[in-house]
């Protein structure tokens, strides 16, 4: 139970400089009617789920702003959207589809085969926007992601970093992964 030594790994900036993660731009519009004043942070360092869901559902802007931002900044790019709950995710899906964006919703309630087929359509660019509720936050590799939309407020930096991290991974062929470390950062191709 006693730690004698702590090893701190490289941060995001160092991993980007070394060519292990891609660089990114942030577009951070705020829904002007999203009122988080009654939302509390729990002992786990995250917003109270019921309170944050209520605040998001009370906003009339967050969904329209998400679709408008996708259209303005990311049209045609592969995007993962994190929603606060399934009802919110369905509203987002309806809004994307109504605006002509090929979008799908996957949830933890879906069978593995349903999620797998959605991922295949996403990778093949048949689906541009893949909406989920904390399904792709940790431990899931989603190749080819170019954009992440955080339509789910979070007080947790680690959750935010995990979810945004879905788009920071390099999109290279698995057969080339083992050779990646043999090149210096300046020789690594930019993906």
C-alpha cells in the first residue's frame, strides 16, 4: 500500500510533438440557454447525472448549435457525439438526420452486433456522425474519428480527456503500427 516511486508519462503536448497523437483545434460554442447553476458536482468529481440531464433537456440551443457547428466546421468528417442520456441522444439524432447528415445512435442497450455494424458503416463513411451516451469514453478504439462533439457537460477532466481523446489517435494501418517507433518524429508521416 505504499508507493516508493511515481513515474509520470508524457502529457498530450509531448505525445503530439513526438507524433503519437494528432494535433487538434477546439471550437467551443456555448448554448446561451444552458443553465448549469443548479447542477452539483458529486464526490466522484462529476456532475450529478439527474441534474445535468435536466439542465441539458431544458436547453433549446444545445442540439441546434451542435448540428450548426458540425455543418460549419466539420461537414463530411467522421464525428463522435457524446450525449448526456439516451433521450438527449435521440433528439440529437433526429436533428442531424433532419438536416441531411448521415447519423446513427448507438447505446449500451444495443446488441454487440448492432454496435459493430454501426462502427463498420462509420468507418466506411456511410455514417458521418455516431451519437452515443458514454459508450466510447474509455477503452474503445474508433479508427478514423476526425471530430468529437461534447454535447454532454462534464466536470471531470479525466472523462473529458478520454472522450476527446477518441479523435487524437493516429489513423494508420494496423500492419504499420509495429514500424511506427522506428522513425524519428520528423520522419513520421502526419495523419
